[in-house]
C-alpha cells in the first residue's frame, strides 16, 4: 500500500488512535512530534510548529510521506514547486464558516514524496499538520525528525540528531 492509500484508509476508518509505547514523542526547540497511530510499517504523526519558524530544506531517505493540514499558518515547499502551491493556500488562511475549522483542514499533498527535498515555514500563531508515513528499508521507526538529511531546524533538533546517530 502506498502512503497516500494509507492516508485515505486512515480517514475512511474513522481516524483510529493507536499510539505506540516506544518512539512516540519527540521535541526540538520549535517543533513537536507525536505518533498517534502505528501499525506495521505505517504511522501517523501529529506535528506542531511554533510561530515564525523556517524549517530548512531537507529529506527523509527511509520514509515515504504525505502531509495533511490541520490548522495554523503553514507553508510547505516541495522541491518541484517550492512554495507555489502554498501561494494559493495563503488565500485560505481563514475559518471555514460552515465547520468553524481552518479552511485548509484535511488538505493534503497530492501524493507521497519519498526522499524529495522539502521545507516548511510557519507564520504568526504557528501550526499543526499530520504526516502519514510508510517506513522503508527495515529501519527502526521513530520520527522523520530523526530520519533527516539536511541542516537541523534548531539547536534542540541538532541535539536530537546527535543523540540518535548510529555508531
């Protein structure tokens, strides 16, 4: 099953909640990662980002990912379009008058991206998104904050990466 199929399955099955005991919660100075569902090689992470954070371009070589908007003011930049898609999203930084939720709630990257460099920016108020992941290569499942190639987000992230280096 591809990661975008997993995302559809998770939503269609009433968003099951199955947080693991091991490797579930991670913090940097500006981001938080909480695994809310894990089964076999698939997991769903809730990521929160503090206001006005620029996450540098990076990749996750052992994870196929798909991001889904929850709330806040976030811009995702993918290598092939940088921030072009989120220029449109900027017009939707408002409340949905019917649901009272963020107008972008549930909006996803069109398909999974595997190893593709991407970046993220948060604006005033910060934001939150879900990341649907399919872990590859029999790597121990943790968080994409550790399966990371690129400059760290902040000093807390640098420490997290250093603590999790394989010897």
